[in-house]
C-alpha cells in the first residue's frame, strides 16, 4: 500500500496580467506496483456515439449570486471548458483502447458523445443552428478517427496507423475550414487549421508514448493537449464572436475566470486519473501523481499573485493535504477503516480551506457556502473512486463529467470574489488591470 506523503513545492511569484503557469513539479513519494497487462480489445461500436442521459452537476456550487452576466462571454468560457474536457476524455478513450479494456472504452465513448452533444448545442447557440448542424458530424468523425488510430497502435499495424493519421489530418483541415468560415474573415484558414492540427498531434503523441509505456512523456503531452485545447477555445471565441463581445474576453476579470477555471478543471481530471491509478496499482501512477503535484504548484502560484506568499503557502499546504486524502481513499481498497479515516480528514480540510478563503476574500465568500461546495466536490470524487473500483465505468465517467462541470461553476464564483478583493485593495483611480488580480504585485 502506498503512503500519501506529497512533496511541498516552493512558491514562485507570478506577476503577469493573467495566469499562465509553467514548469514541472518534483515527483511525489507515491510508488505504484506493476499491473499485469490486459488482453487487447476488439473494435467497439462507435456508430451511435451518443451520450447517456445526464443530470445536473452532482452537488451545489457556492450560493453567491452572479452580477452583470454577459451571455457571449459566458458562452466563450463554456466553449473553453468543453474543448478542454474533450481533450481529457479523448485521451482516456484512446488509452482504454490501447489497454484493450472494452468496458472502459464503451463508457469513455458515451462521455465523449455527451461532450460532443454539448459542444454542438453551444456552437448552435453561439453561431446559429446551421453552424451546429455542420459542426456535429465533423467533430464526431474526428472522435471516431482517434479510436481508429489507437486501435492501429494497439495492433502494431503501421499501415493502418498511417492511414488513420491521414484521415485525422483530413478531418482537421475540414474543421479548420469550418471555423475560419464561421469567423467571417476574422480567423484565417491557415491559423484555424494549425490550431486543430496541433490538437490532434498532441493526442497522437500521448497515445504513442503511452503504448511505449513512457508514462512521464505521455502525461506531459496529455496536459499540454488539455491546455492547448482549452486555450484554443478562447482563441476561437475571440475570432468567431462579434468584435464587441470578443473585447469583453480581454477584460482582466474574464481572463481571471478563464485561467482559474482552467487550473481548477485540470485539478479535477488529474485527480480522477491519479485515483484510478491508485485504485488499480497502475504503472502510470507516478507520472499521474507528478501532474497533480504540478497543478497544486500552479494553483499556489496563482494564490501568491493574488494574495501574497504567506497566503499561497497556507493554501498549498491545505490543498496538498486534500489531494493526499483523495489518493489515500482510492488506494485503501476494501479497507473500510482507512477509507473512513480519509473521508474524516477530508471533512476537516473542507472547513479549514473554507475558513481560509473567507478571510482571504474579506468575507465575499462565506465559510458555510464554501464548505458546502467543497463537500460536494470531494463527495463526487469519492463516488467516482468507488464506482471505478467496482468497474462500474459508466457511473465513474458520469460522475467525473459532472465533477468537472461543478468545478467550472465553483471556479467562476471564486474568480469573481478573488478579483473583487484585489480590486478593492487598489488605490482609488489605480490601474484597472488589477481587477483580475494578476497585475500590480
């Protein structure tokens, strides 16, 4: 059984206008046991690529209300979140195919279908029903081609692999043309195609590395894929929306919402991955743990930029303990005492972090509301771990999907409170770039 001691990382000051943290964290102390390889899977039926019925996110967000909602900018944030989620789901889908895990692949495909439907609806809302109808088959074919590539890699069929890569390139060129056309000339076909081709290159590179059991490279590329695709959503929205709406996205508060949302959503899928690896003693556990460590560092760096090094250090200690307990719960297996201890430790963490954030935001967020949101977040991650351990992959994917959505809403409200707190501390008439919390330190 692994321990759950994580290495605490040094806080690096960040003084740019928006959050763009980089760099890798040192490896945590967890060491996975090897797992016997599984037999290769046969092709799955992807003809439907349909989503299961899904409910709302699995728990309440912060109770604070929204002020001054701007629908186009809200839609842009949602596009970023959905594109980032697509990248994470596609990675899991391809890796399941490489492992030959048919049941996992089927559940991952359903989650991808749900994501595709959500993106199609959003594209239709943003750019018209005709655009949504044109987008959906292009995106669906893109997903099917990714499955074909993973299958060719799994079967070590170089000819099929080359053919799948060519198919993907063709699909991405068509997608680039679609996005350029929807922009009304604000996005060049060359730039659009470059963006979507890079998305595919990331996914193929991580699949190749995973098949070679180079898990560190696979996971680094996986994270790059997520960040690129998430940011691609912002670039696309900025080009596709009318100029007045696109200008809103460049306001510091919207930049903060986007970048904090990216980091906290990244936390969700990285914890999902590391707890899956912990529950199964998977050989990629150490690589997955390193990414979670690095995400914790990035979040602490953001807190440093917003509230200073002392607050960042306290946040990092609390947040790392939170991750420790989620991993401990998943690694405990059927040991009820260890699971109960991890759950109790999480309850203590939730109250401490909520109290800390209430103070940091000068009561713009309340301990009660924050605790409610954190309990909902952690309980969803524990439900995911339980379902995955029971090989109920459909439930595991559904809960993970809803956890991602829930965290997007929590991130939105945290960003608003953080930005308002920093803005309140600026001199009267001071530079409004500080409203996003990322300048002036």
